């Protein structure tokens, strides 16, 4: 299992600017860590910059990028990577995660699109991952992405992820909601998918809500509460990985912070339930 910092544990929350002041006013024990999109904070000063630094004194930060474009045809953005590395150094951040997808082709597409599951694409992505890791000085953490169409699939999704990890030594961000959404949209068994992944390489997890477009079409929006089947799948994942650090994602339709903290508390409850059941089984 990857070396997870002892301060980076428990249940976290994705930081949005609307949450800066409420989090500063809240009990500091309400969350264990915060996740920050580096693109939203590079070069930010003034009041927002001061508030971010105040929060960084309270909580460990992890970086979760939006525009690395690890699978795209455009050259890697080394200016972005150098700025990410500077943020990591400034705030003592040990984790930089991104999506195993692409988001640019002769310009930013403002969407996360699926990489073909082929050996050629795997080697291409792996080479780019290694170059990123040379810049940031640590393993890149890659998230299993949601997708709605697959342009080419000579490998399964789990085989593709596993091959990239084996080629590069990168780590994984297991997005449990994405597993659930993809399992409905593409008709596969989510537990079987989990079993096929190199779970020993998972560094941390995401959980989020989604939109029900139809019984067989779920859209990964991060704009709703987490539903019971996804909470259940989180517990099933813990049964295989242990209660790794887990973050609640909520990108829009933001409720009051108190409501978000209830879901953060639910993550802790699932983590405690796993710990208790595991201890009982050992005893």
C-alpha cells in the first residue's frame, strides 16, 4: 500500500471558494483534510490567498488537478506542472492527483474524455505519466474516470488502469461514485471491477453524488447527495483496501456547510464500521 502521511487520513472535503469563510468559522475537527484544484489557486493572492493559507495551517492539503490532459494528443503543459510543484512545495503537499482521461486537442475542451483502452494508448499515457513524475518528484495519483462512450476497447478498463500503473509506478485515486456510475452505464459488476484493480496502489478515495438521467444512464455531476448504493460500495471497497482517506466531492448546488459536514461524518461512520467489523473478525 502507498505510504500515506499520518496527517493525511480520515474524511476530507473538496475546497470551493464559497466554503473558505464557512470552513474558517467551523470547528477544525469537522474535516480531516482538504482537496484543492491547483488551477484555481495558482497565483491567487489577496483575501482568497490569505484564507487558503489559514486553512492550510489547520488541515493537510492534497491537490487534485483538472487540466493535466494525461491522455491527450497535445504536448504536456510543463508550465502548469512547474506551478503545481511550486504549490506542493509551498504548502507541504505530498499528493497530486489527476484524471485518467484527456481534456485537450489543439486547445482545452473543458470536458474529461475517455482514452481508448488499447496497448498503444497505454504506452503513450505511461510515457507521459513518467515525465510528470519527473517534474513533481513523486508518484502521480490517477483517478478512474467516468465515461459515457468508449471509442476503442481492446482491453478492459481495469486492465488498462492496471497496465498504466504497472508501467509507471503511479498510484491510484479510487473514485467510488465513478465505479458505480460506469457499472450502470456500461453494464458491469462493480465488485468484479474493484477486484480487478491493483488495490494495493490506491492512495485515497473519492465519493460523490450524481444525476439520474435514466435507469440505465447516470451522469457524474458532483452536484447531489451521495446515494445509499454508493455508500454501500464504499464499504465494499474498504473491505478490500482498509479505510483509506476518503474525500467528499461537491462541485455545484452547494448546500450549507453543515449539510456537507453531515456527509463527511457519514464517511467517518463507514470507516469506523469497517474498523469495528474488522476488529471483531480478528478477535
